[in-house]
C-alpha cells in the first residue's frame, strides 16, 4: 500500500501534537497518510499501556489513516540500532511515501532525538539496492523529501504549514489522548512535566507564534534537509 506522507514519532500522541495539522491538511487534499510509532509509550508518567492503545485507536478513527504501525522498541530506551533502522527502512520501501516527517535529532527527550536519528538513517538506507536485495522484500525506494518536526527544542524552520483550516480538528484529535492531558494523581496538575504549562496551551502558543511568522493564524514548523525544490510535494498543501 503506497503512501504520500509518513510520520515517524517516538510515542503515540507525538505525531498528533507536533504535526497533526499537517496530517489533516494532507488528508483533506486526498493524500494517503500513515504513522509509525517507535514505542507504545508504556513508560509515560500518565496513562497505562492499555489506555494509550485505546487512545491511539481513537486518534486513528479521527484521522482516517491509511496505515499505523509500531516498531515495538522499549519506551525510554530507544536505540538506533541496526535491526531497528533496517526494520524502519523496510517499512519505507514497502509503502514508498513521497514525504517523511520525523522528530528533530536535537531534543531534550532521548527517545525523540534517537527516533529522529533512526528515521533519518532509515530514510537513507531505504534507497540502497543491495540492502533491499539482502532483505528480500521490496526494491530500494527512498522518499523524495525528508523533514524534521519540532519537539522540545526550537529551531528556525524551513517551512511553516498553515493549519488554520484544520486547527479545531487538530485540538479535537489531540484530546483523544485524554490520559496525557489530565492529572494522574493528587499533586499532578496535568501540566507538561518539563515546562509547567498545559500541553494544549503550549501547542497553541507554538502554533500561533509560527503562524504569525508566515502571516496566518496558526502554523506548524518543519525543517528540511537542504534546499526546497519548487516541485516539493508539501507545496500542494
């Protein structure tokens, strides 16, 4: 099953929080969109594995994804090892997306940073013909474009996607992850553990800041590896 856009993220909810608007814009444009979660998020301070699985299923229904897969790496202990990166490269060859979005390699959460590096290495390996032959699966196919999306550490974006037309739907999508937004116990105020702000409020603050940079209400920042060609598929959004 071929994809137009594939998002690779460390934990269920990372893709929705960081680039949920871009995914919704792509889906509205008729693109086939998929997500690969690197872990199940089982080590999260809030929510059980079962709750997070149910929340991910609800988010999938909300989005209408073509594909969602999980690499099954251990949460909190993600390593960009040979087996993991070749498994991800195989997924890229199988589904041949035009565009890949992955976390930035500079992030305070080790899983985010490592997942970004894992995705970038797999993106490169997916285009190696001899490795594809050795794997015995689909032929080599490297996605045309690779972008990083922003996590805890800001960067100067190459592209900002206008998500104004889908903003309220993005908020509803992120609310599918109820266990991550509400207090888990007495003393937990439901805020982000590092920055002490409500997760939805932080998401809106960032979206408004980068939206203003391009003269729209809300936007999602992306970082390209190298110059952007005029023919870049994201321009269609």
